[in-house]
C-alpha cells in the first residue's frame, strides 16, 4: 500500500470499495482488516482514497467481497489511474463530480456559455440537453434529475462557500422560450449573494472552469466539455486558476450590480416577451 495525495477519483473508487464491503459482506472496517490480516488503518485509508492499494491488496479485498475475476479486472482497470493528478471521464460519469461537490468547503467557478449546473432551473437544464441533441432523448430526464439532485448541497446548513462568476453572454444564449428564461433569471436573482456577472465588454476569458477546495484534501480544478469531464490537481493548474479568479474579482460586477443587471434582463423580457435581455453589442 502506497501513501499518496488523494484525488477525486481515488476518493470515488475508495467509497465504491466501502460500499462493496457493506453490501457484500457482514464485516465492518475493523472486522474486514482482521479477515485480511491488515492493520485497520489500512482498510480505512484505502476506502477513503488516501492510499493506493497494491494489485495484491485489491484482489484480496475484492475476493473477500465475493467478486469474480471479471469484476476484479474491470475494477483494477479503473483503479489504475485513480491517483493521477490529471484525469478525464466521460460526461455521463457523474459520481466523481457529485462526490467532489459534496465534499467541497469552497466552490469558485467561471461559466461563459451556460449557467453553472448548481444554479440551473429544471427547465433550463432540460432545454440544454434537448438543444444539444447529443444525449439520447430517453436519457435526458435521468441527466436532468441528477443535476437537480446535485443542487441539494446548496440547501445544506453547512453548504460550501460559493462564488459563481457568470459571463453575460450566458444570459443571451439563443435557446428556450421567454418563460424558461424568466424563470432562470429570477432564480439567479435569488442567488445574487453568491453570483457575480462578468460584463459582456470583458472578453479575455475563453473557457469555463471550477475550483473545488476542501478541508484537508488538495484543491481540484474541474472543467467539462461535450466529450469529457477533466480534473486537474496539479499545483501549476491550481495556481493558474487562482490567478484567473483574482482577475475576475477585479473585473466582475459585485453582488448588487449583478442584481441590477439581472433585473434589466427580467424587465426587458417582460416588455418584449418575444425577445430576451439587453443588447450586448
């Protein structure tokens, strides 16, 4: 077993091992350690994703859970890169992202083309999937529901400290109808204490990203595209992202200014229900 810096994916797979133990055996963590001849801390560290299990350890653990060789090989393949400081997943693999958000003590994001998933209304989220025409129609409701369930962290008493930077361009994307957009604008207005609008005149930023910070684990930079979700825990990536948010802090509207800007979009929409928002030209 090798002690190493944990990553979002190592914590995800460690939690998967814990779930296997709890559902496939009658052992608690200490009893599992006795069964395997390990120190109890070894079971704990592996299940928390804080230490990399050797191939032998992994086989012994999964065999104790009653898993066959096919299951072991599939899990070992996923586990192989679990501790990489850069890794990518398919967009429909949401377990790692959900755990990352649930564990974060601070979330800072920049979004340019769309509203951040934690601030989307159900109608907006559904229209994004429909308009994208990438996901199979029968899968869209499942993805929308998963996005809504992720938002439960925003209602926790101990929710993470959040700052969402949203470029004004996202308020003008040409999809959906007036009812959808009014609902989304009002939802953002309700959250302006954690939202800062980046004016349309500021065009230096090219890609969205989110910085997740934790009480004990290392910070993680996350970005998503239509083809992959990318996690970066390298110190250089984190430092560059911190500089990005320092720059955004200097150019973005403050909470009160953001509220006024959103109110302009709501007013313009109500005056002209066939159009949306203010002129960004």
